[in-house]
């Protein structure tokens, strides 16, 4: 199985963990608070105003004119429940003064209930200059615009070029922001992008779980941004705020008890962290761990998640390895507890399954080992099928298959030997 295929499987498992229905009564020990209404989503639109936006190649008009037209359509279509702000970068005219130009970012309208008339006026007044393109700095400022409330937060960056002010490197900034809680998404839109711009914008988006798209004219730009804003609003009610937990480095005995949910933790290099999940007979445990790589590490590393009995026997294990520059590494597993009898299991029938998350990361001199790297742990329990519950690892089906092969081989060998002896006897008779 290729590495990319394994990553797709792990990503698919992660999605299943969040949306799968719970198949029975299950203790939920460290469940998030569900009593309070979720705050409304927040979106910060970020527009590049550097000099290249004056180029006349965006569907027969300048890039800035295409962006302004798209912004007006976007503002008209904004859902009322969204809290939206507007920030620009590269808006000054510092000439050859790079130090000054690389500080050029400004919040035109704060994140809040949109005053559409004021926002349209602010956008119309903007003129591209000979400014620089401080994308890394602007992403940090946009994250500050959005605040730290536990809600859906999204930055939508629209630019026609790559950062010209690094450091800070925009990809590094995106990883830093992801490491602060994994609940901020950055979507990037390249307006008539070249290959270098496309590569950098893809890196920024992938670091936070966002998307990268390109647009060549105002119509495409308007459609893309409206889709992203609508996605931020419609998924806000579905966002699960992760619960902070602290896994035990000393084994399962004193590990925290978890129910289905999403959890945040931190894990140091070469560490093992333990958690406990109560599991009823006939339930399938699905768990995955994602480590956010928020600092420079050596090229080869891996993440392992293991399901273990409380007396130390391995039940299921999965390891995924990476190499080179990545923003995260994931591993996931499934384990079904066999049913007992035909009655409905009660809470007293629950058994504790221990989860161990292990990392194999290391860095060179000067790379901070504390605090540990961010870990997002997803846990779910669903009803197991009869086949899964009775044969978790598939060994029964495997032995049956081997038995059939052995039987076929035996019969074929006997038949072949009998045919050979028959023809040999005929030759001797002749």
C-alpha cells in the first residue's frame, strides 16, 4: 500500500469518526459542554493590493478591478449570520524601502456584523501601489482579527503573488496557527497564479486543513469566495470544539477516561501517551491521532496508535510514516469487542480498551522539545457488524481461506499423482 493511499484511508477514518452514529449507550466521561449555543462563525477576507494587481490579464480587466467586482457580489450575498471583516496587505507606497513595505497590512473593517455599504466604499477606495507582499505577517494579524472564541474561524486570502517579505515564511506561520488549536482554517485563492504562487498557497491552505483554488476572472473569483464563505457558515453548527486532555506517559492505569469526541493534547518527541475508552460488547472502537508538525524535525518520522487490553495484550495497531516537509501525520485503527449472548449489554458489561499514541519524531540542536507537538485525538464507538464483532482481526476468515487452499492442493496432488501413475502403467503395458 502506498503512503498516499494510507493517508487517504487515515483521512477517511477521521471523517467517519466525527459523523458516525453511536451504536448504543456509552459512557462519555470527558465530553465537551453542549449546553451553550455555539457563537456565530467568523470570516476575515484578506485582499492583496501590491502593484502586480494592476496587471490587465484577469478576463479582460485588471486584477484589482476583477477583485473589486467580485467583492461587491460577495458582500451582497453574505448570509446575515456571518461575522465578516476585511483586511488588506501591500497597500502602502514605500518605494524601495523593504523594511517599511513588509509591515504594510491594515484592517479596513473589523470582524463583525457586516456594514455592506461601508465595506463596499472601503474596497472601492483601494488602489494597488508599488508595495511589497507580506503574506506571513498578514496571516498573523488576520488570526488576531478573528479572536480566540471557540467558533468556526476562517481566513480567505486572495492574492496574485507569493510572499516577498519572508521571514516569516507563510507556511511556517500557517503551521504555527494550526498548532494553537487546529480550529482555524485558511483558504487561499490565487488570481492568475504562477507555479511558485500556486505552490506557496497550497502549502498555506494544507497546513490548516483549508483549500487552495485559482481564479482567472471576476466571475470565477466571486463564485469561489461565495462558496468558501457559505461553507464557513453552514459548517459552523457542526464544528465540535475539542476537549483538552492530558494523556498518561506512565501507562494505562492512570490514563484519562474518554468517551466519543474530539480531544487536544501535546506529545513530546519519542513519547507514549495513554488513554482509556469504555467499550460495550458488540461495539466497534474507531480512533485516530493526528500530530501537527509545528517545528523543524528530522525527515523520517512516524505516528502509531495501538489498542491494548488493560493487562497489556495488543488488540490492533496502525503506524503511518512520513518523510520530508509535512504539516501533519495521522494514524487510525478499528477494534470490535465481541458480543455476548443475545441481550442488550448494560453499562456493567463495559470493558476498558487502552489507547496508546506513540510518536517517533526528533529534531536537531536548538529545536524545542517542550511544549510537545499538538495532537488531535478522535474517538468514536459504533455498532459492530456480526462478522466484525465475532472476528475482529479477520483471522477466522483467513484460516478458512488457507484451509480451502490446502484442501484444493491436496486433492489436486492426489489426482495428478493418480493420472501420472495411470499413464505410466499404460506405457509399461505397451
